[in-house]
C-alpha cells in the first residue's frame, strides 16, 4: 500500500555540517536521502521504515569531483550523469564511466548518486564491481571527524555495511594507477537501459612488462602480472574473486588457463534464483565472462582494451 | 540549492509552504514535504499532462525538467524541488503554437495512446538541448528511460530526428 506523506518528516538543512550534526544528535533516527531513486521507490511501495529523512541532495560539499595529485576524489553526491560525462574518469576509470552509463536511464542518471549506490548496497548495483576492481577508498564523515576505509570489506552482509549510525559517505577516492591494464567490464541484463543486472563484472589485468604476446602457433602467451576481478549479482554483496585472482596470477595466458578460470569462478560465488535470472544461468554466464576476460588479456591491442 | 526548512518546530510533522516556478509562473503550494512532485503537479497545480505510469522510475511517463534536467517526477519529494524551475508538457507550446518537437511527434505518428508521450517529448527536448544534432544512437540513448507500449519507437525516433532538423540553429 502506498505511504501517506503526512506520516513522514523530511527536512533540507542545506549544509553538510547541519546534516552531520543532526545525525549525531539522534543517531539512527534520520535517514539521509540524495536523489531518491531507490528510497522513494521503497517509500511509494509503503516499505520505507524510516520516518524521518534529511535531504543531502545537491549539497555543494558532496558534489565535487576533485583531481588531486595522486587521486581522484568523487563527492558521494556526484550523479551518474556527471560521472559519465567526466573526461578524467572516462580516461582513467573507464569501467566506472560505463557503469554510470548502464545505470537506469537518463532521468535516473540525473538523480542517482555514487554514494547512494554504495549505501543502498544492492548486490546487483552496476558501479560497485568497478569500485572494487579499482580498489576505491571511502571517506566517511561524522561529528567525530573523518575516517578513511577501503571499499573492499565495506559491505559485511546483505544490505549490511561498516557505517556508523551517525556517519555518511563524504567521498569515494580512486588512484589513477591502471594505465596499461585491460579494463574489462560487462553487464548482462534483459535490455540495455532500465534493467537490473543478472550478472555484472569489472576486471583489470596486465601482463608482465605490459606486453601482450602475439599468438604463436595458435597459442596465446605472456604471464599475468596483475589482475583484479570483481562481480555483481552473484552473491549477497559485490565480490572480489581473490582466490581466482591468485590462481591466475603469474600464469601464462592461454586457452587452458581461461577454461580453468571459468571453472574456478563457479566455486567463488553464491548466486540465487530470483525474478531476473537463475543461479545456474548466472554461474554459467559469469564463467563465460571470466574466460573471455582471460582470453582478451592475451590478445594484442590497445592496452586499455575495450569496455562494453 | 535553495535552503528550505519545514515551517514550525523541528518536531512538527506538518505541511509546509514551498515556492517554485512552473512553466515560467511563480507558484506557492502548501504540501507535505514528502509528497511526490508528480502528485503536486497533478493534484495541487492541476497540471495533468504529466502521467503516472509505473510510479517507480522505470517507465519515464512522469518525466519533467527541473532546472533543465530530465527527472522522473514520481521519485522526487516536493521539498527537493522547492525553489527550482520546472518545465512540464504544458509549458512547451506558446499559446496555440506547438513546439517543434510536439509538431514532429504529431506529423511522424510518434503518439498513439498518449500515456508515454509527454515524457517522451520532454526527454526529446532534454536530448536536443544537450545534442542539437543527435545520431540515431544518441536518440536511442536519450529516450532509453522512456517506455512506449504501443510499439511506436521507430516513429518516435523519426519524430526526434525531424524535430532536430527543423529546430533553429540558434
């Protein structure tokens, strides 16, 4: 049943300080709301348990994308539209730009925010595997000050996260350290726009000395020096497949390695049957994507590779 | 963003008075801050051109422009629209003179049952403002959040391309 707006309180203090003070005064009582693309859906369906909301939409302190000497700091309130249009993000973090383009449609991209995507904590969220692969760090803010945590490990269970009741995400930090890597991102959904993923992947890889050995006698070659593989929609939280990474690191790229990686990917995930897909399909498709990633690592071409 | 506090004491869960500009006219409404922009447009301001389809941001029927940006009005609590400049389908024509996009939709057969049409037209205006000479891929991307169930996408894409051709370069 639809919610009655009279039962809810919403305020817009207009300054980040005021929001953080409010969260400290009544911890756990106030739910921050940015663009509303997830929360208002829950509200309209009568499923939003919070009754007091504080707007952080369009706060100047949360909107900026700062280019610092050794990192890019994306304000948590930055929208997908700004992410997909930002030239430095497109160049250094193409998988994040792709994920922004894959999320919802234009209207949702104009309202949905990267910080909102993280705290909404959907295992199917498009941007989260990219953040895991690029090893993002989060700056969390409260009246007690700021703390900086790795994004890896931030989600502790389905919709559970390492965020205190008086804290909010201030910024997402990314180090531009991935030139010369293959950036491989794919989303598998029912259609291109307005579809939630059945499976999504963001993977980075580089061969030793940055080389991709050309095929010799039908064999691909070159040893994998560095690799990061992150996936969504196949477990209660977005996952880094660290065991699979360990298995392939240092190995020469060939079709046998791709097949081994395909098999190993299935044991690292806990996919479910739901309205969008089945566990069996998700597992099979993820295996295909992992194998394709490994094979593409061995194909000579532009170092940045291709993102879908 | 305009700083807006609800009126009354901080513990008071009541209606508040908000101002916004709708299709160039200053409006003040007395509403609950969590009322959806869509409901305020249709019920308070009687602007029923904006349609409700899915009510969860999937179909684009309720698309309007806030400060020139395309949004789903079903997902916006009215407090977040306070102080903004809104354009709805009622704001496009000048008197009896339809806008170029509206004319193109009529002439190319881009409207059938009419539920998606206001949102399609506003998404088209948003696209043409950003990309005055869109490719077919740009048009598909720009309208990808707007669903039509009369299977009229080809005519709709034709209408946007036609409107782009006719628009003044200015």
